[in-house]
RNA sequence: GGCUAUGUAGCUCAGCCGGUUAGAGCACACGACUCAUAAUCGUGGUGUCGGCGGUUCGAGUCCGCCCAUAGCCA
C-alpha cells in the first residue's frame, strides 16, 4: 500500500463569515492530515471557497460590491485568516473564481460534452433563488420552500443538462463493489435508498444574462456553469493546477457535512466517471454541531458559539481537542464553552499538563535536570506505550477519533498512577535506591514522549511545547513504537510555562434563584422571572395524536408562537380563534406528543376538572406585558 | 405515509460473530499521598441496557410490533 494521502474539506460557500460548523469540519480534516503526515504518508490537504452562483451575486449586490470584490473579501479577510488563526494545516486553498480553477472546469466540461453526456433542453418550473434550484410543488409548504425566505418564482429557460440518470445503474453497482466508499455506513444506506428512484438529469448551466457570475460554458458564451458542477471540480483543479493530479488523486478522501451528501455521493462520482477520471476513495460524512441544549445553532437563535472567541479564550489546542474528543463523527453533537472548559481542565490540565509539571520538578530536584540512563528497558509502562500507536491507528482508521484520543488519555492516566505507586519522592530519600528512582522518572518521560506524539494531531502547538518542556524534539508515529528513544543525558529546561492553564467556562453564569423559602413564598424577583403576555389566538386545531390537546397559533405582537394546550375537552378550536389569552412567554419549549409547544396558556381547573382559560378583562393588544 | 440511523448510569460515550456479577471518562462523596496546575491515586451508586412480545439452555447483543429523536424520500 502506497503511503500517499489526499484529503479535502468541503469548500465553503463564500456568502458569509465562517461559523463553528465550518471550523468543526476543518479541524477533523486537520487531525486526519496531521495524523497521516506523522504516520509517514505523503499528504496533501485542500480546502477553499466556492465563490460563484446567484446567491453570491445577490449578497454582493446587497453589500454594494462587485461579485469579485465581495468574494475576495470573504475569502481573504474572513475564511483564510480564521483558518490560519486556528492552525488548519491545509496545503492549498482553492478558490473557484481563480483562473486555474476556471480553466480546469472548462476543460472537464468539454470532455463531458464530447463524451455526449451533455444536452440542451428547455425547462419550465418553479425556481427557488434561496436554494438555487428548481423545486416541485410537493416540496412547498404554504407556497414556500422550507428554509427559504421568499416563495419560488416561475421560470422558463433553456439549459444544458448532464445525463446523470444514465449512470445510475453504474453507480449502484459501484457502491456495492466498494462498500467502504461512504462512511459512516448509515449514509451509504441513505444514498442507496436515493438511488432506488430515478435521479433525473442535472441542470448544469444558467443563462448568462440572468446570472452573469459564473464560469462560461466553453462552447456557448450565453451560459455559465451551475454551481455544483463548478464547485465539486475544485477538489481536482487544486491538484491539477499544481501538477499533482497523478500523484494524489487516486488516494482522495472527501470530508463533508451530512447536508451535502447528495451532490458528493451521487453527482460527483458520476461526473468523474463521465469525465474519465478515477472515483475518490472515501467519502467521510460528519454531523452537525448543536447548541449545548441540543437544539440547532443559529445566529437568529442567539446560541451560536464563535470559534475564534473560543480560541482566544481557551487556546487553539483546546478547541481542536474538545471538538475532536466530544463529538462522534457522523452524529450531531452538542458543543459549547462548557465542553471546551471541561476538557481543557480535566484532560489537558489535570491529567496531561500536571503530569509534565510533576515529572519536570522531580527531574530538576532529584536528577540535576538531566534525563537519566534507564537500566531496565522492559516494563509494563513500556509495553503499553509501544503498543499504543497501533490502537490509535485502528480507531482513527475507523474514524472514531474521540476513542483514539481517549485511548491515549488512558495511558496518560496510567502514567500518573505509575508515579503514585513508585513514589519517587520516597526513593529519593534513600541513596541505595537511586537506580529505581532514575528508572521511574525515565519511564514517565518516555511515556510522555509517546503520548505527546500520538496527541499531536489534536494538539497542533502544545504537543511540541510539551516535549520541549522535557528537552525533547519531534518524532514520527513509528518512533512511538520503540521504547527508549528519549536520549539519556538530555537537559531538562529550568523554566517552562504552564502548558494548560485552567479556565472557568463562564465568568457570569447568572446565579439561579435560590430554592423557594420553607414557607412556600416566592420573592418578587422569582415572580419577575416569568414573562406573561397577552396573546391572540389566530389559529387553533386539534392535535393530530392526542384527544385532549389543541395546537394554538398565537399572535404575541411582534411574532407568532405555537403552543400546545390541554383544553380540547372544553374548547373547540373555532371558539378560541380571535380570543385574547395569557401566555407564559419564556417557558422552556417542550415537545408534546410530537408537536413543539413554545410556552403555555394560563387556565384554571375546578373541582369537577372543568378547565377555563384566563383572558384579559378588557381588550389589550397582543404582546402586552402582564405583571 | 415509506425508508434509514440512533435510544445503555446525572452528562458524553464503549460494549466484536448472543454466554459468566453490564463497562469507561466526566461530575459527586469519602479516603490516601505530597513530586505536581487545590493537581494525582484509591474506594463508592441506583442503571426497568426506550417499551411490549418472541426465538434460545441463555439476549443490551437476534426477530416482530410500538414509542421517542435525527434525517432521507415521497
């Protein structure tokens, strides 16, 4: 097996600033790239920005800029500096508006055209600008595509189409012949499921008069390339433009988010096949980062975490480590400051950093600051240490990065245990046991050398600093499989900064209200925490799965809310519409029989169990605060 | 509506082809120790292994149905 590794992170759509989701993916890739480099693979890691398309042209217009100026800004001032600050070790950054990319796309288009896989046809349908594609009636909810901000428009245009459907049987066979192509397996199943139905042909162009911002179709100046055909090819154009295609392309891994599975798992292999290029080796699909409460993260929800702020506060290494250790690839994972603080303090500061401190102090105190010559090369610690790399390789290969890291941390903990058991401070009091003391300290240093190398892909700066604090340099992964490579006689630096200073998650966690006093009375402050509002019922319907529940849509002044209420036995939906009620507006949302309830309606229940809702005595506008 | 995945201690997760008293880390409590970043090490718990039923000598692990969650398709 050739020791060559090519890896791509998805190229980011250049219409806004990078967020934690972008960063998460890049950090996964960075880990894999660094791991392979350490393991002796000739490695190339690429990412970039996807800069064409109608949406970007619009965003540029809104910003009062020409498209090129706009994407230059987003790519050069937002994405690249963020990734550099976060030490994402890409070898090339490919931008789809670059000349090298455009030339390559046109070359491939021509090839596919000449192979007879592109035809010209007229199409009329509903087009969503937000999603940059034609949509079907069935997809719409209330005349609008979920996720879009405006309804689709009727459009009729002649476009070029790529004969994708023709390749569907081939792709199904290919996936069966290559069961490991798409990972984790769940996503492979999903793709096979999609391929059971016709996938149709893919529109790959847009008329230039409408969308001037794109790569011209080489044989027809009146059309530009559609965004996916353009963007996916960046993975290859990066290599081709650097003369590295032959060398790296056959070993390609793509890392993507689950939201762009279809283009990567279906469009892309078929494009490659049609263009006569080899298919990539692996498609690694990761899940999304969620807010700490398990809900989606979003700027509008106000629960987004800023990756750069995290790095400023906790350090780049802690962000890498926490993101890798506390997420499961493929699944969605909650993430936030608490997670970083927790990992930084428990794993990095207490277990690892403190271990370095204690062994350094002892070497300086008991051995004159010089790494002693070990006398017994064989020990339990030694055997476990040299076996570690293989365990880690196995987990990384299975994309269980969080378990790979845990494997190393367990070894680190065993080193702490080893010190507690050998008690070097006692050995130091007895001159006749000097040999034992020296062996013990050497063992810990050597164990730390191994652990630091194995952690290096997740700790881009601190792993080196850790070794420097012990007077050691760099080693390859293979060099962790031999015990005793830390050279005896090495001078331990007199001074070394604390590797991982501990930090609190949040300086101002609002102290939760004390429990109610014994007399059952609450304070005025307790009461003030509840936000009561006047709300008008604008819609009411029966809960699809529960007899006692009604699903109400409420006007709360500046917005509407959906609230599920258990009053169906006493109120018909019709009787409620137009009524003004009292809403608890800041109640934590809950799922009631599968329907989300964003608050609750005040109502009283008498001894017979009859329920009566509370309503303002005189009319008040929706949204009015009640105290 | 159809399909897929997930559902294991408070939290995050591990449990391979079914087999002994179901595990780890974190958090919590107590103890030991002092070389160390009030660090480390040891000890400690209830877990209906989502629910119900089935196959089996035996199921967290297989099968069926149901529930919840995420997602895909229509």
